[in-house]
């Protein structure tokens, strides 16, 4: 890409004019990082730096020497034909060129941090582009996005490319870490050196963008990715629909162009209309991938999800326990059992609704959100009463964006589903599932009313599991006019966001889980309205190690629902002990997904102890800082991770035997998260036999030893499917 050479020349000129004129050099800083942009009235703006924190006074020595990091903040199509573009439009007269000149800038602070707003106007045509840069207070995350306004009086401006960001990343020995997957196998991590050319991370499914490639990715700057060393750029588009991130790699430069996937999504901007792109969030770490993850976790809890500062309840979900065979009696029994184990919440999953078409299989009933009185004669009230009797909270499953063609809803409103009118409907799950047309305000009202009715009629409901088991198959909106049909992928999500805004305005406190056939929506596009996501329908503890490892690169443990299920596992058939299953689930937001009635007395006794122990470390796991210690991908027979509080006084360490060959070396686990100057008392949280805890239990060890020499776990992890969950507390020796 030749852009770099020109940009360098421009930047060299700019550097002279910008230096010394503080109104033209803008340094946005967080605790540890800075983003530097230079502007000139009537011209373009340029990135100068994104990296470890610098002061305003450092700028003087900076210009002119940083020769591999600079770029136009909005590379636009038309005047220069080379290179990747963040913005390309077609004006009503057919002209496809843009010439943006900065007209004004505004910098201010708000409750989220600092905001730099640059306003550009095309020199000839009626397009105003506002570009925003935000530094999020108390985190090391920045973001950028654009707002495009047609200021003309007649004719639409077609948006052909409308990225949120075009960010340069320092070119060196760059490696890409990305996460891709499928149902039951989400967030699989892959790491490769970036060759010259282009890497594209993208999704086109419409609704579940995390099933393909998760929008979160990292670029290591100086060599093979490391957990705790080296500079790493982390980026994530805050959008749950189709997205595209292009990583354009040239000899001397890397540009990350990220935004809504514009393929088959042409937007027509009518006179007076404004289009806002989603935010692209990014961070820059000098502490390897772990630093990127900790920055995103902190940011996620504070800004990127609902109630990220709240401890989550330990729950039992009915799905794998009884599937759709719910009824008053069995729900009551399960509530009693989870209460007896020390759990705090019961969630009734799929199967509770439908009148004319009872939901006994996945072939019918979505859309008919009335209680099936055959299964639940006392209605939801009977269930909330039972929960009260057992001293726990109650939650319920819905899939509000969907219908089955076998439903009263579809019979009444066939025009409420995405469809193509003159073509037969492609139908998804159960052979009858279709997607509602959330572009239509009447459908938005209906989808809002599902949650609203449940919560107004049953204010005791404390938790909702919001599922989504389809992608957009029948591309067509019966509601949108023909010249807006190309906007469905975007308008659907805007409609969904409106519904969620209304739900959150009226029910700010209810906990809502984001589920999409498992982790299909494990992204920050929708998390701002949700408390957590269902990490995967695959509850096999061994495979969960990999899935949770992948998700942990961007999403904090408090957002990752992780449930103990039956053995043999329903998805993989794997048989692993209850301790291993708990030790894996306890490293996230612990829950259970099993019929307790079918558990052995030993399993129940263990579960009770493990739940009590989890309560002791819950604040550290859910709200603490995570250190990934040994990767399951390393094939070193052991995987390990830890969490520690901000003061490094309280920690939880998890270690798992992932492979077994007799008398082979078991790696030492170096605890990167502890304070070298403190001493820690170790406690075995989940001994299989409480009389015989791990040999590490009760030991007091210096943080320096734990960091440098590490824990020797060869005795505790000496056999297949063995694991450890340890609590560390700082003590005076
Ligand atoms: C898919 C979800 O991921 C499962 O947990 C469960 O809720 C089913 N849907 C119910 O149909």
C-alpha cells in the first residue's frame, strides 16, 4: 500500500506545523496509554501515536522520528484511489469522491472520560463527518467512531463504505490472535504471523456474529504473542450484527479498518439524516496479551456490560436437567435442590409456554408467550411462590426475536417475520423457526411487550435468559420500502437496540443473560444491555477450558456463564469427575445445569462444599484481575489461570490436568498476579475428600517464590482429570 509514503510526507510537513501549537496536537491519555492526533483547520487529521503513555511535553521530541506510525484518520475514497478506505459514498449526481476538510473541533470531559470531536465537511458536497475519539476514564481503553450527516436539501447520499475506524498499528514482527468457532465450539484461538497482504475477520450471519469469528482480536507487535511480555494492540467492534475488520499489512505499515460489514448493506442517507457507526474499542498493552485482556475486562465491567460491578448469583438452569419437560412439580423439586446446595437462583429454560401449540418440541410455539397451563397449572406465580418458599430467586427463558410458523403469532401476523413475499420461507430450528422483522416499529413494540408483560405481571422475576437460535435466512422486510431493503442487517440491530433501551429504562435492575444457541452473541455489541452471556451449549468441562480461555481474551469472568453439568457430558460424552467440572465452572460465573435428583450423594455433598467455597472467592473471580498462566493450547499437560483483587491481597488459582502421560514432567505454575513482597496463605477450596486436601493447603509462601519458582502441583495433578482450585490470602508470616 503506497499510502504510507504519502502519509509520511504529509506527516513530516505536519509535524513542523503541529509542533508547538498545542491546539493542533491532541494527546488523549488513560492511566497507561496515549493516543495522539494532529489536526489542521481546513485539512485532514492524522494519527501520530497510540502506545504507552506520553506527556504533552514529550511531543516535541516525537515528531519526525516515529517514521512508521502515521495515517489519515479518515482515509476517504475518490481523490486518491490507492489504499484501503474508511469512507466511500455516492452523491445524488453520481460523484463518488470525497474531499474532507476539518471545520471545527471540540474537546471535553464527561462521566465516561475525555472526548475529542473533529468535524469535517466535504469541500463541495453536503456531507458532514464527525469523528470521535474517547478515552475511557479509569481504564486503558479508547474508542473511535463516526457520525455522517447529509446536510443537503434533496437526494440521498449512498454510504458504500462506512467503517468506524482506520487505525494504524506499528509494523514490526506482527502476529494476529483471533477467535473463531461454531456452535458448541466457540472462541477457538488461533495465532499466526501476519504476512504482507490482508487478513479479514468478518461475519455475515446477521444475528450471531460471535459464532464465526469473534469481533475481538489482538495484534502482537514484536514477535510471537506472549501472555505477559511485549506490546500488543487489542481491538473490538462494539456491534452485534455483520461486521468486517480488515488488517491491511504492507512492508512498512499496518492499518486496521473495522466497522459494520458493508457487503449487501448499502445505506441511503436522506437529506437531514445522520448515520452513527458503532464504536471501535481498542487498547495498547506493554504487558502482552494479558494486559490487553485485563484492560478490556476492566472496561467491560465499567462501561461495556450491564451491572458489571455486581456479583452474580449461583444458579441452576433447567435445560440439560429436564430439557422441555418442565412442570410445576419438577421445577419445585429443582428449586428445592439448588437451594439446599447453597444456590441463589433457579432459571426455568425452554418449554414452559404455548397454548394452542404447546412447546413440547422445538417445532412450534415461539411467539406464543402465554403459560402452558397443562404443565404449569399455577402459572408463573406458582413458580415465583415456590422460589420464595425455598428462599431463592426465580428466572425465566424467552426467545423474543423469533417465531415458529406453527404458532398463533404467525397465524395472526405472517407479515411480522423477515421474508421475501414471493418466495417460500426458509425455516430454521425445528424446521419452522423464523426471525421477526425488528425493522418494523410494531414488531419492536411486540418484542418489548414480551418482557414487559412478564415483568409487570411477575415483578418477582429476577433474571431473564434471552435466547436467539437463528440467523437471518429470509432476507427481506415486509415493512421497509423497496429502496431501504438493503438496510435490513443494520436496521434490525437498531430496532433491537431500541427495544433493549426501553426494557432497561423500565427494568434497570433485572439480570438478563444474552444467549444465542450458546455463545453466538459473546460480543460487546449487545452486552451493554446484558449482565452476562451463555458461553456455549457445550458444557463439557474439558472443552470449556478452551472456549473460556478464548473468551477470556476480551470478556471478563463475570460475563461468562459456566455451568456444571452431567457426566457423561451430553455434548461430548466425556466422563470427568465432579471436582474437575466444578473447578472449571468456578473459574467463571458458576452455575449448574443438571437434574440434581440424578446426582449421587457424594456428588451432592461435593457440590455443596464447592458452592460454599465459590462464595468465598466470588468477588475475586468475578470482579478481579485475570492472569492466564499456562495455556491449554500449549499441550504441556496442564492449564492454569488466576484472579487477584486490586490490592493483591486475595487471589484464586485454578489448575487442570489436560493430558496424561505417566511420569512426564508437570510444569510449575508461576503466579504472575501476586505481589512479590507479600506472603500468602494457601487453601485448597475443593478437595475431593475434605479430610485429605492438597499438600499445598495451609502453606504460607512468599509472593516472590510463587512468581519466580511457581507452585509445584505434580502431587495434586498427578492423574488424568485432576484439578485444583486454590484460594490465596495475604498474611503476615
Ligand atoms: C439454546 C440455548 O443455548 C440453550 O441453553 C437452551 O436455552 C436452548 N436454546 C433452549 O431451546
